[in-house]
C-alpha cells in the first residue's frame, strides 16, 4: 500500500473517531433536565454557614468551608453519565436531614465542557453548593493499561486516585461516590463512618469474594509481588462508595503508591481490570469496613436473557447499579429490570418530546 494512501486511511479513521465523540457529546449536551425541588435543613441542623457558591471553581479556604458541620461529597461528572449523576445528587439531598450542609465537589475531564456542565447543574439545583475541578487526563494517560472492558479505560475513572490533590487542602474527610447509584438514607451517617486510628479510607468489604482472581498468575507466582499482602488479610472492596481521610492520604503519599503499581502493570500484566486493582494492592486489608447496607451493588448485572439482580438480604441505604446495565439505558430501551423502577423517580431528564396532554 502506498504511504500516502495509508495516511489517508488513518486520517479517515481519526475523523470518524472525532465524529463519534462529537455526536455522543452533542447528544448528551442536549439532555434537558427538570429543576429539582429545593430541600431545607431540619430545625436541629448546625447553622448553614456559607452561602451558595454556585459552582465557583475553587473554594476560599475560609474556616467556614472547612467546617466539621459540612458533609463533603466528591463525584466525577461527564456528559456520558450526567443523567446518573443528576439522579444521585437528587437522592442525596432528598434523604438528608441537613441538605443545606452538603458541599459537592465534581471532578470533570479537561476535555469536557465545564461551563455547560456547570449551567446544567445550576439550572436543576439552583441552591446547590458545588465546585468543579478539571482533571488533566494527560496526567494518567501514560499509566493506563488497556483492560477487558474499554469503558473502564476512561481517564476520569482514575480521577479518584488524585482526589487529595484536586480538592482544597483544608478538607479532611470526603465521601466519594460513583454516578450509577442512589441513596435512600442520610449521607451524614455514611460520612461519619469511624476510620479508626490509622485507616486512610473506609469502604464496603467483601471477604467471601475470590480475592486471588483480581490478579494474574504472573503476580501470584512472583514472590516479590505476592508478598505485598503477606502481613494483611486482604478482601475485595468496592471503590464506588468510599469515605476518605484526605490528610492521612496526603501524609502517606498514596497517590504515588498507586501510580507505582500502574507503572509496573505497563511492564508486566499483573491484573486484568482497570482502576480497581491498584487500589486493592495499596489498601486491601487496611481499610475500615462500611456496613453493606451502604452498597447494594451489582444491580447493573446484565439483563441479558432476562437475568436481573435482586436486592441482597438486609437493610438498604444505597443502591448501586455497578455492572454494564445502567437503569436509564434499560428504561429508555423499554427493557427495565424490576429494581430500575426504584431509580426512575429520581430521573430528572425531560422527555425529548412534550407529551400531548
């Protein structure tokens, strides 16, 4: 094949990729959301100190913003999952006794349209206290190894590794949440999870999951690597719901520790899944547990051949549609799972065509 023809072909391929990206973005950007009701503090809440900062990019590090009366919530925000994020925010506010004392911290990709995301949030939640923080995908692109599901390779998936360096230094504790979940309980209870004398984070642990399966035989057969877990009893944990002590994280330089494992993965394949295994390597066996009621997970288990997940036994504070099947996609396709009916009331998306009254 002549050289110029090959370049021509590459150019077309690039053009196609750009077109696809632009189409996805345009479709997402045209999502119109309803305005959510306003939620007020109950009488016994500590006074709500700061005024609505309505999406100012960075906090003034005044003592009020870093007050212990505020629950800080961090989430990533992008066009693809925006509909899930809006539902999650609504569910958090609706079930909180002190909704005016919640500050949201949204990490956005530097490639996304931050101004448009800010407008969308402010239009649906005029009283929301939130900030946007652009995450430079270039800081992680060289570290990402391709995994078995391309959706897991998106740079924003790795933003949680950098939270302590993106958020204001005066913040001590933050609740990190995925975009495919709903709370049906007060987030202040989750935020108050005790971290004990030394844990950096708390998350729901699953000690009956087969921990060895998260790493390759290459990892387990190399004593220099597998000895990482020698003095711990590691359990699988889900990083979609975490309570993080940012001071302890920064002091222990945990971002660098995660990056070191990602660099090793580039040289020898020690795991198959995206952003989770480095977290397990650094933290598993050293985290504070979170009651399982705060992560009824796996609800996005595929309804391929009608397989829908049921709730796990026990009380429920948080529903998590982890897995490939997102409730909004299944509802749109008219193939919902029974539990997707619990997500639907929090969906703020306006229908594309006004229905005839």
